[in-house]
C-alpha cells in the first residue's frame, strides 16, 4: 500500500468538503507553499490565498488587511469574504482557550461549508477544544520523504560539490541519513557539514547522523550515542555477529525497494559485563544508522511518564531510519520490583511499548538489553516483538583470547609478546568487562613505572581479581538455567 504524502492528504480533505482543517507540522514554509499551490490548481482557475499571523494579521499576496491581528477580527474578515479561497491561520492555537474564538470557528464551519472557501489552522501541537472536535478535520503533514530530500540535494549538491553534484549512490545514502529532519534542518545540516569540507566520505556521513542529536536533546530522555565501536571491538559472540552482518543492508533503499522485511529488533540478555551494551553500540557503525539511548530513569522522573515515553517513541520514529537502545529493559517494565506491581504507569508504559513494537511504521530497530532476565514477562520474549533473543553467557576460552587481543591492542601492547592461550585459561569465569579492567589497570601500572606492559604485569593483576562468577555463582547458574530454552546462544560452542 502506497503512503499518502502531505500535499495529497490536504487535497483529499478538500475533496471531502471539510471547511476547517487542522494541520500538525513544524514546517510552516512547506505547508504554506503546498496550500498556495492548491490555490492555483484546485479549481479551474486560481483563487485567492491569504495567510494570518498574530503579528501581521491577514496578508494576501503583498497586501496586508489592516486591523486583523486580533483573531476575532480576522475570523470576521474571513467570514465576510466571498467566492472560493484558502485561508491559512498560523498562530490560532494560542487563542483556542478563549470561548469566543471557539464560537467563531464553529460559526465559520457552517458559513464556509459548501462555499469553496477553506480555513486551515496550523501548529506543531495538536490543541483542539472539546467543543470544536466534530467540526475540525485533523491531518499530519509528513517530514520530507526521500524523493523530496533527493530533489533538495540536487540543488545543494551543485553548490558544494560542483556542477556534477553528488553521485546517485551517495545522494541516496545521504538522503537516508537526512530522513527525519525538516527541510530547513536539512539545508542547515548540509551547509554546516559540507561548506568546510566538500567531500562526502564516512566522516561526513557520521557527522550528518550526529546532527540528529539536536532533535533528541530537546526531548531530554533520548541520548545520541556516537558510533565509536565496531564489531572488531567485540570479542567472541560469533552467532550474534553473524546475525547482524546478514542484516547489515536491510535498511538500505535497495533492500526496501526489493520488499525485504525490515528487522524489528533484538533482545540481548545475560550476565552483566559480557558485552551487551558494547554489541548494541557496534550495530550503529555496522549498519550506518544513528543510535539513540532511551533513559528510563529520566522518563520516570517526569510529571507524566507515559506521555514522555510515548513522545520519545514518536521522536525516534520521526528520525528513522535509526536504532533505539533500551538499556536494562526489565527495569523499564517492572521498575525493578520482583512482582512488577506498584506504580500503575509501569503497566501502561509496558502496554504502550508492546503495541508500538508490533505496529510501528518507522524504520526503527530496537536493541534492548537485560540483566535480571527472570523479571521479563513472557509477552516481551515471544516472536513478533523481537526478531531474535540472544543469551550472552560467560565468555568461553576462545572468546577470552579474542577479548585479550582486542584490549591489549587498545593499550598499545605487542600482542605477540603475550601468551593469550595461558591468559585465557587463567581467566576462566571472567566476564569481558573484568578482562578489560584488568588489562587497563596493568597498563596503568606499567606506564607509571615508565616501561612497557608485560605478561607478568597481567598475571599479577589477574591474580588479584575476584571474578563476578565466583561471588555470584548461584545467581549466574539461575540465569543460565532460565535462558537455556528461551534464547539463542550469542556464542558458538
């Protein structure tokens, strides 16, 4: 089924004869241009198009109608006009708390109906008084789609990349990255990134993705996570890596045009410190998608957690294609309580999340992590919510070798001088984060003594470390038992 874009939605509403329209959008310029175009084409010949704001009053073309900044006087002038026409009112939302304004709008509905005159209200917020709900037809004006962005890049590309502009492949890749931004935001981002360096490379691409951070900062509960890690930074977890690599290109335009199914998400659960968060961060670089972390503590710290959570989901969907990371999802669902009861908003948030996961339209891939997996209800684990549920166990010997290789290289050590087979055997029961911490601590000790890190330094540090699996043996056994037939192992045997 094809998607009906903003201009066509307006045209269909006009064909339905709705005299009062309410358009929800941030983009005044695009909406104004769309209605101006309809004023030229909707009827056999062009009809007048007027715009009202609380500062300028009614303006038709270059003519300003005096004494119409007041909304009641403006509505009176609109009702007094004759013949077909379009009237766009930009700031009326702020006055909808006044009963006289609501009354005059209800009068306008009856007066304009069937006359070929249309009154369009516009605001980024949907605010409709109860008394007006039956008279107003509401529609959303979508952000620019890929074809609109490509058209815009055709003009901007020549400005920054010469007469040839961007190649078709680069333009499509950049257009996907810019989805979720307004037309004005798109122009600002392209100008900021390419005016200094007119080259479209990986660095420029990730800089464009980072611009989506601006949109999430205003919501306060979504955090943009820069793509600093790759799959090479993840030791082991070969089953998980293989699954991710196979789906690497499913968010590209080619895959979407071919009708490939879009992945919904994965749930990573298991022992703390085994690489769940690192794996989520690596997906961003592998799939070339921006990653946003939803902080549930901030959600529950607001006056209305349900509304904040819903708004966060809407925000990340508007920025799609994107990755949404929900860390410790069991805390979001149960508040950390064994029985999950207490705060009624928890149940409503859980219900909202399940429905959204099932029905979401945007290209949003959800990566959720969980430590206390016994708190997860069955509804969230079943197929249809997540594409796959992975269990991250204590790393095996081969994985511990891989983890040592990764972290020894990170501290500048010559891996060939270390017996990683011995080190991996000596760290049986260690989680990845414990190996990382031991390597870093040993490197700091060696640096303070003005020498290179040695295997002896590593052995001393490992001897002084008590792994989590030893202090929490019972809990880890319970986690393994619970996950045995509920999840796919992230590691190969």
